């Protein structure tokens, strides 16, 4: 070998010796329609920018999540027994309720009663989506063979955790908020004293008058009623799918508390990388939505590197 080539080869080997192993994660996403999709989309874009593979599981009736041939992310489309106008009509009904029938002292109960009906319709549609995936043996076999490292889910559309358990992969949630923080309070046990903490979507601030505090307390209780009215049905569904008594609310959280996001291993124990990810989520509420999503993507990127390099 010529002297010049030897030096070049030695330099190349020297550089390779100092390169750490590179590991790109394979992420499956169980998304939610509307603004929730915009939130998760930021995370997806940042993960792809960092070199990870992302696959989005989407129904053929989705309004906002549209597979495109030129997209960098991958899409797995599954069929559901309803049309796009079913989702569109439901979203329009929710928006119309909030814009045209804002709750007053006299209409407070009627407003939340109608909101409860719309929530029930959404969760009935949600269960159809779950069935369409979990009972599709060909799709489940394909997902099993795709060797995903992690499932990213928005808990507003339930079933992401069930899918992760069936695929035996860790799952993690990205949740902006739920009405009156019902999911955060009931599943995550976060402290939310109604005398001081305004319920999400109540349009109240942390500076409340006495009458506003009373309104806030009533708002919490009504949201709890709406929440509990359909949650028991999900417990039955989860128990049926998993083949053992299970509570949906227990799968949505992981001790010691639920923050904006939470990671969980299928068997209940977390790897060191996921524990570090969970610790980092505790400061995410300090950031704007975009920064929070970028922070999550960076945390997941850190987890994937820890998986191969150790932390």
C-alpha cells in the first residue's frame, strides 16, 4: 500500500475509533384529531429531524391526518365502520356548544349535560377505532413484526396503551390538558385544589372572586360526573381485551405522579432511560406548547441513545 494511502487509512481508522454507536428509534404514534394532532405533529417532526423512524397509525376516516406519498413519516391506515362526516359532525357539535351555548348560572347544568352526551358519542366512536385495530389480526401481526421501540400516544383518544401492551413495547403520553384536568386528577392524582386552581376550559384565572371560586368548584364536580359516567365502560373494555380485571385509569399513569407526559414499560417497571425521560417531564409545564413538544422529542432522543450506549 502506498505511503499516502496508509496515512489516509490510519486517519480513517482513528476517526472511526472515536465514533460512538448510532441508534435510531422506531416509534409508533397513536394520535388524536384536531388541535391534539398539531401538538403531536411537532414532536414527530423533531424526532424525524433527529434521525428516528416514525409511523403513524391512522383511520381511513381521519379528518386532519392525511397520508401523503411524499411524507417523510410512514402511515399505517386501518378501516373503521364510520365515515369522515361522523367525526366532522361531532367536532362541529362540540364547537357549537362552546361558542353558542356558553354556560350561565341558569344553564350550567344543561351545558354539561349536553357536553356529557357529546363525550359519550366520542368514546363510542373511540371504542370502534380500538376494535378496528385490536381485532385486525393481519394488522396486529404486521405491527408486531415492525419491531417498534416505543409507542407515543395522546390519551384523549384511548387505546394507545392497550396497543402498546399487546405489542409489548413501552408507551408514553403527550397530554396538553383534559377538561377540568379530569384525566390528570383522577389518573395521575395531581393536586388541584378547586379553591385555587382554575378548571381547564372554565375561562377562570388563578385570581378568582368568591363567586368565581364557587363556580370553579361546581365546574370540577360536573366534569367529574361526566368523566365517571363513561369511565366505567372503559374499565370493562380494558378488562375484556387484557383478559384480566383492569382499570383504564391505572394504565394512563405510572407512579409516583402524572405530569404532562409519562413513560411506562409494559411489565410495569421502567428502564433507566425511561426513568430519566420521566424525570425530565416534570419541568415541561414551564414551557410553551412548541418548546414542550421539542423538549419531549429531545427526551425521547436521549432515551434511544441510552438504550444502546447506556446512561
